[in-house]
């Protein structure tokens, strides 16, 4: 048969689709068929655990563990021959041809009457690529288009119709490559970006010239009015019809006051999209060689803000409980008061030789680490001149640092 294929989209909602075979090929094809509402019938001598799991889900697949036989395609609109037996696949294609059912043959594509394109779904778009039977080429082009959409190099929206509103985006721990795909896409469509000091600055360099970039640290306000002033800027620009990205370091809901901004926008009638980010509390230790949990060593970890001292009347932390636990403590914003935090943990019962890892400017080219114990961490931090931003990890896992 010819390698030429006419690219078309099938509406399979409620229509019978027969997939013969239950291996890795079927496993890759089935989720999208199910997601598109097809009435999927799988016939196979054996199946992978993932295929079996689909048969146990509501609105999943119908599964029969047996050989393919004549008549199995009765009533089908579409079929996929995906067994490991060429003779069986040929028989499936022959029956499909007889009943005028389009059929994909997974092992020898040119022998089928349909070809599965390299495809993906993105923001309401269905994108498929065929390359005349060159599957690696079609997959490579598919991946390139997908990446271009994710990075905003190709617009998925009609120009000028993106609605105003605010996207609250977690920029990750510092390395610009650690922002989420969705976060990068939001930035690519921004009219205004209000950025924190800890947001990855390299991402701002990628913005188009027309984008207004507002440094949140330089908005004129008194200390007590900082958050109110930022909220006012978000609301003002959004009400002007601009699409505003509030770019934060880490995750916007981990000690970043992100929910205060959500509330302020909601009260002003401004729609908000929340894009979670990779939090530095986990990512920074990980990239320094430390897992915050490890089997047989710790079953819990706690992330603690060090922006107020243990004896401060506004402190909400039960430091005695933290001292009594055996797991991992990750301290954020704690360099300034590390002497007080170490003292209260030691007095609460944490062993003096508990390993400590300090990571300054984690995930960036300026990253540096310091290994210590709970007893000597304050002195070591001062001697080394460690300054914020820095993550302090306390617990047995900190000994893993390399």
C-alpha cells in the first residue's frame, strides 16, 4: 500500500473501537481512546498491568482475555491490530477491510488502512504529525511543536483574545529550567509581570519587549503596606485588561503569601489562575544530594518558616514538638536567627550531633553548601559568611550531602 495518508480526526464518542493485543502498544493507545469517549473493547491473550487497570475503572475498557476470532470486529468503527503475531494482525486487517472498518496495524503500518499520527493534546488543540511512514521523524517533529507551544514560541491562542486576569506562578527554586511547563507558558502570554526578588531572573530576559516588568521589591510602600501595594498593582493592571503574571520564587503557596493575593483579586472580581511551582524546601536539598525522606531513616519532614524568632509572640511553631521528632526539619528564611533555632531544638532534645546541611543560592550557578552539626551550625554559618537565600536541613538525611 502507499505510504500516503489523509490526515483526519475521528469522533469516536460512544462508538465501538476494537483493540486486539494488550501489550505496550495497546497500553500507549488506550488512554487517549478512553479520554475521547470511545467504547473500547480489548481482546488479548495477556495484558500489561496498566491495561488490566483500565478494565477495572469506571468508563474504562471492556476486556476479554482470549484469542482473536472472526466476528470480533462486528459493529466496530475503528480497529487497532497490536498483537505480537503478524499472522493474527494480518487477519484483523483482512476482516476490517471486509467490513470497511479503518484499521491500524501496529507492526507493519503500511499494511493497515489507517495510520496513527504522532500526536498530543494541548490547550484544546489536537496536533498530529505524519511523515510518510518515517515514525522517528514524525515523533521528532511532534516533540518540537509541543516544546515550541510550551515555551510560547508558537501561540496556542488567537492573538489578542487572551482575557485579562492574574496568573499566580511559582517560578521554582532558582534554576530557570525548573519552572513548570504551564508557568513558562503563562509568562509567554503576559502583558505585565510582577516579579519577586527570588523569582528566576533569567526568565525575565526571555520576555517580549512590550511586556511591563514590575520588580515587587521596588514598589514604593512602607514596610507594613508591602503586600497591600502588590495586591493593588495586580488589580490595577488586570482591571486595565492586561494579563498579569505574578511570578514568585518556589511555590506561591509555601511561605510566599500567595493566597493573600488570591483573596485580594477575588474580592476585586479579578479571575486568578494558580500555577504551582517546585518548592525550594524539597528541590534545593535534592539537588545538593539530600532527600528530605529516606526509607528506614525518616518517615516525616517539616518545612518551617524562620521569619520570626521562637519566642516571638507571633510565632505559631511548636518548637518543642519539632525537637522531639526524629525526622527532617527544613528551615526557610532562618539564617538571621539560626542561633535561636539551634538553641531551642537542642534544649528540646535534638542531639547535638544531628547532621545539618546549609545550601545558599540553591540550584543556581552561585550555589554553595556547608555541612555541620546542630551544635556547631550557627558558628559555622557565621564563619562561612552564609547569607540569604539559604535552606537549612536538619536531620539524619543531611549526612547524605556530597
